[in-house]
């Protein structure tokens, strides 16, 4: 089994190196995991186990190592698919929410988590031997689709714990990366002058898109997310999901550039007033 797992990991690593698109990468990884788990299941059903100790070892250690990869890559695909395209602050909140979900899972299963992490073995013949499913254990473990030939009452919980440990590490790296970007943005701003945006967020988003469309920034590669992050910092505002807000602005039946039109009118009024003095 160890050789099989090592070969499995090498294939997963190859996918990471070959595929630049993260969603395609995770999709391919999930497909590979399903194939490998199917092969693993076929081996178990065909050969079975010579003794109960071997069965416990497989469902407590071996199978979770394989299945946790599937759970991790499914979770990572879902994470990246739903990741907001908004500001650094919005993305930070999104990742922090996912970290909280992991913590909630651990707390909801704290007794078994402690049992597993402390290396306890006194319930192994209940948790990791097939055919030991009681209604109570099923309800406690949230297992409702049990294949009795390839599942025990608790092996999936170990798989989930291992998967969440990998996802937890990934989320921390993402938050660290966002922190670096955030600090980089702050370093470019004159912190002596504090400006606060008092108009609506929608108005600021309208202005950002207008400036970007006009090409006023010297960096031709500047993206909306970078400009938005910069404006959030200097104006002390959280713009939220500005992509969605922009589409709402586009969908206005009238006055699509309401804020810009108002700016123009106010500037002309100011000029006219200055001419009269």
C-alpha cells in the first residue's frame, strides 16, 4: 500500500506542475483520486484482511490517507470556485470564514478528534471494523451512505480531519499572501493624510471603473482589483463585491453614470460661480 500511495502522490504533484489553471488542476486531481480509491476498494474486496488488526490498521491509517486527498481536492475546488473576486479585505474575510468552518467541525467532533489525536485505541474495534454500525454511531458520525464493504463508522472522520489539516495550511498561506499584498499597498500610500470616503460605495466603484476605462493610470496592467484595493486603503472603505456592484450599475435603466454626471454638474457650477466673482 505504501508504494501505491507514493505513486499516487507523485501523480498528484505532476498535475500541479502541469496545470496552471487551479480549477482545472483540482478537477484533474479529484478525477485521479476517484480512480485510485476505486482501485483500492477493489483490492480490499478481493483480498479482504487476514486478521481484525489488519482491518483496523487499514481503516484507521491507510484508507484515510488516500481518501483525505479526495476530500481535500474537492474542498479546494469548491473554495476556489466560490472565492470572491472582490477586494483584499473581502477575500480575507472569505478565507477566515472557511477557517472558522474547520474549527466548527473540530468542535462538533471534539471527542473523536481527541481520541484520534491522542493515539487512543480502546474503541478501535468499534470505530474501524466493518459491520459495527449502530444507529447511534451513524447519527453521531453523519454517515448515511455507507458501503459496508469499504467503510466503517468512523474512518471517514479521520479522512475529513486530515483533509481539513491540509486545507487549513492552504488557507493560512492564502491569508499570508493577502497580508503581503496589503502591506505593499499601505507602503505606497502617504499615511500622514487620512481621507475617508463619505459618498456611497457604489459611487466610488463607478468612479474606479470610469478611471480605469479612461486609462488614466500609468500602469497599463493595473487591474480593477488592484485599483480597488488602493482606493480602499486611501479612503478607508470596504467596497465589498465591486464586480457585482458594477454589474448592478450596468443594469440601471436610467442614469447609469449618476455619480459621474453629478460630479460634472457640480464642477461646472463651481466654475460658473468662480467666473462671477
